């Protein structure tokens, strides 16, 4: 009997994307699961080649496959006519409403032991509707922050389901004490969604207090859900709790498509040297497998990564001297030597 292969779109993007995505692909291939990989283009190099950072062919491939693994895309520092950021465009175009950012302890310098939480960030509205205006001859600026019942309910529902699969705890993060209409609406929708998930223990936490508690006792959090800007900020904080950019994975999940990517960018300062740490991309690939229902294999990839992070070889960002390839070889070896595998 042949199993139906998973169809995966791979987008390297720019810079170290060309190094970390092939590394993650090798780890996926080493799991023994059947995959068909489809390569697609997006980002700054793609813009220079075709005049668009996301060609239609890329959107079609993403929609036609089961999931997508994205490396990183460069954004030019100066405004370039016609250019737009690839990942932000894809989030909007494909309605990838849930930005999912786990922060889990891995044995790297500076990580807080016992941390195992997930920030679920609403990805489509809030201040990111990008509606700003100037008044009073440029001395007053106003930005719109859009909160809808529907988007709040949908993100809360996603977070509640995730909490059910984890330790059953959800923090609703808000600022309804100052913003009773907008954050009040977010809370109302989330409370309504929570009524249908009685096994999840829900608590409401004000965002500033939440930031402090995350720093002091991150072990007390399981799943956290919040609107766009709060999620942008707190998910960088939680990435910092577990060792920073080199290892933080993420997912952008919608009903029609899901794109997994490392939190870091294209790292032009080290691109082409083959010393990038592929951990964040390998962990993003593990998240992708989890999303596809391959929870056991995802867990084994994580265990293999942890073994190599603990015992070495490590890449230079973590104080070692290994290349991207050497680190990846070690992960594959750890995966294949796992007696449960
Ligand atoms: P960055 O994340 O690319 O790099 C920040 C620092 O971390 C650099 O010193 C880099 O060498 C290091 N670093 C990042 N990932 C690493 C890895 N896997 N292994 C070892 N070291 C790593 O952020 P930066 O420099 O602010 O942005 C560079 C470019 O990436 C910009 O064009 C920016 O717009 C883009 N970017 C793209 C993102 C995406 O595609 N989702 C996210 C963030 C930035
Ligand atoms: Mg950010």
C-alpha cells in the first residue's frame, strides 16, 4: 500500500533562506514520510526578476499543496515603487488569520527552563490595517485600530482548540480597562467562543501585567491569544525567553492555506557563508508536520534538534563552529538513531 504523499510548497526567499530551507527539507526527507516538494519563488530577488515579490504562480502552488515552508524575504530599506513585503502580502491575500508562535525551552544559552507556551496572534486587523492620517499641519497623527467580533471569535476559537490539545489553559490578553469598546469587543467574542470549550480554563490578563508575568514566570502560561499589535510585541518577548531569533519558529494559518516560517529574517550579514542556524526553520517544519497531523514525527524532530543543541555541534550564533550542513547532518543522525523511530 502506498501512502498518499504530503505536498509541500518550499519558498526559500532571500539571503539565508537559500540555506535554511534546504536544510529543513533534508530533515523532512529523513523522517521517511512521503513528500512531494514544489518549489516556488517570493521576495526581493523575485521582485528584481519579475517585477513582483509574489508571482501568481506562487499563490497557486500554495493553494494547491497541503502546506508551505517559507525561508525569509528581504525588504529594501528605501521605498521601491511596486514592491511589497511577500509574507505580509500572503497573510492578507490568503487570509492567514492565525499567527502562531510557540516559545518552548530548548537547551541554548539564555533560555528559561520549563517554558512551553504558544502566543496566538490575530493576523488580519488591529493597527495593521495601516490606516494613518495627519492633521493640524502634520502635528497630529491618528491611526485606526480595527477590532471585529468575527475576527476575534475566529482567533479565540483557534486558540481554544489549541489549548484543548495542550495543557488546557488559555490567557485572553487585552487592555479593555482603557479601551472598553475595542478590547471589550475582543473579550466579548473570546468569552462567547470559550462557552463552547468548557474544558479549557480561561483567564483574562491585562497586556502590560502579562508582559511582566511572562518575564517572571513564563512556566505558568500555556496558550495566550491577543490582537495583532499585542501579539507582535509579546511574541518577540517570548522568543527572547527561549533563546532568541535563531531558534524561534512560527506558523501563519488560515482555512485555505498554512505557511510556516522562522521568525528571523534573511540575515544578509551572514548570507552565503553557510553558517546560518537552521534550527528555527527545522522547528517550523516540525510545526508544519504537527499541523498536518504527524504529531509523533514532529515530536521526534524536536527531540533530535534538542539533542544536537545540547551536545553539539552548534552553529556560530550559539557559540559553536559548525556549518549549516554539519548541524543538519547531526540532527538527521540523531533522528535516525532515536530508538523509537
Ligand atoms: P534578521 O533576523 O535577518 O537578522 C538579525 C540578526 O540575527 C543578524 O545579525 C543575523 O545574522 C542574525 N540571525 C538571524 N537569523 C539567524 C540564523 N538563522 N542563524 C544565525 N544568525 C541569524 O533581521 P534583520 O537584520 O533586521 O533583517 C534582515 C532582512 O530580513 C531585512 O530585509 C528584513 O526586512 C528581513 N526580515 C524578514 C522577515 C521575514 O521574512 N519574515 C522577518 C524579519 C526581517
Ligand atoms: Mg515582528
